[in-house]
C-alpha cells in the first residue's frame, strides 16, 4: 500500500476542513463606530425649560397647599362647613361688598363703596353693580336716607335688635336689587391700602389732576394726569377724590366718576391677582386684610371660590355702575340704569348671556 502524498487529492486553497469542502465566505467588512449625536444649544435649552417648568408647577402646587392650610388656620372667614349643594364651584353666588370710611384718625361705619357681585361657575362670568354712596333710597320698611348710612345705622342697633349689621344689609340690598344676597364682606380703608401694597401697586390711567388736603384726618391727595402705578395710599386717594381745596384748584369729581375709578382699580387688581407674582402673594394679602375685614363667607367656601374663579377672564367680568342726577344732598338714581343692573345680576345668576361678556 503506497503512502505517497502524491496519491492524495489536492487541497483546495484552505476551503477544505477534515477533507470536507467548505463554503466560500466573503471577508467581513470592518464595522464603523456609531457617532453619538451631540444635543444642540436649542435642545439643551428646551430640556432646561421643561425642568424649570416642572419645578414651577411643583412650587405652585405646594403653595396652593400652603394657602389652603393658611385658610384653615386663619380667621378670614367663618369656621363652618358649606351646606351640601351650596359650593361656589357648583352654583352661582352673590356677595355684597362694602368699603367703610374707617381710618385710625377718622373712625366711621359710613360706606363709601357699595357693590353687589354675582358669580356663575358654569359660565365663568361675573356682574359687578356699583351704586353711588349718596344714592337716595326709598324702600318699604326702611327710613328714607342715603344708601351709605344704612350700615352705620344697623351697626348702632346690633345690641338692641340682636341682628348683625351685615345680615341687615344683605336683606335690605337684596330687596333693593330684587335678588337674594348670599354673603357680605366689609373692608375698611386700611385693608384696601394693604391689599394694593402687597400686590406691588395698581396700574391706572388718571384722567385729571387731583389735589385735596385735610389736616384733620391726614388726607393729602396729589395725583397727576396720565398712566401711573399707584401704591395703596395713592390708590385710595384715587378712588376717594371728590373736590379740590388747593391753589390752583383741580377739577371736581362726582359719585359717578368715583364709581368708574373704583371699577378701574378693581379690574386692574384682578389682573394683578391672576399673575404668577400675585398668586405667590395671596398669603400676604390674606394676612393684610385679616384685621381690616369682616365677612360671613365660610373658610371652605373661600377655597371653593379660589378654585372656581382663579382664572376668570377680565373680559367676562361685566361692570354695571349705576348713575343718576345729583340734587344736594342726594343722588336720584336713573331708574332705567337700575333696572338694567337688576336684570344683569338676575341673568348672571340664571346663567343667561349678558351684554358685554362672553359665555364659555
């Protein structure tokens, strides 16, 4: 038996293993390293903004919790539960707002500001009716007098009547305007000043120069025509100004002008309160009015109101100042305007569309 290699079959260039033919394999291409795409500056900025937004949301939620706790601990409202079905987030509510001419050097329960507000949560809208302080009221069961004297009269009779002046005012104003008034809030001049100051001032457009001084009660009004941001003291002067005793004298102002300015300031304050800065100052605002405000709103209802109306559009707040004819010492109300104000309040409560506001 020959063992010569020449007798073996020839190898086929390494394509055989153990005598078996092997398939031809193409050489593997060299793998390319994947390039890591770097984030551009806009992408990094977007990510940072998202993080900041998340932090802001958490901060606001935390502040909301603090605010609710503060309402529970504070003495801003009445410590009673809200009756079932009476929540401000479920049904329309009405409120009487009174601003008293009460100051350290001039104690008084006369009401310089008289407003009635109707709020509807379903339509996210409100009506604010303001009445001149010198309005002559002729109402069955009540003495014929100026509207700004009623609260002081009721206050003086509380001990003998056993009825709170705020409850008497709700009944009287409800009868006068043809609606049921749910709540009453009384704020004195110092409380108004403090609210404006805590919110960093209020933006208005002063229509005329205003100058008046009174050394007895410390009044010193000196305002210049044009756009302005007013602090609490100047804002109070702006809504109170009536006549001038300066030299040269500035143009006098009547109750109707005062009501317009009150509405202007209130409208501006709504915008201030709804800003992020305003949101974060609500706690201090509540502290500021704590000693200068009386209200019969339940603490829980205040929470409901904040929740229901925090984002109400200023365009959905209808201001209805009622005017009339001045014949000293009274303002005799224009009956057509009064009827229109009554209808606006009633429509707001019913959820009907009112002229001047949009419905959601």
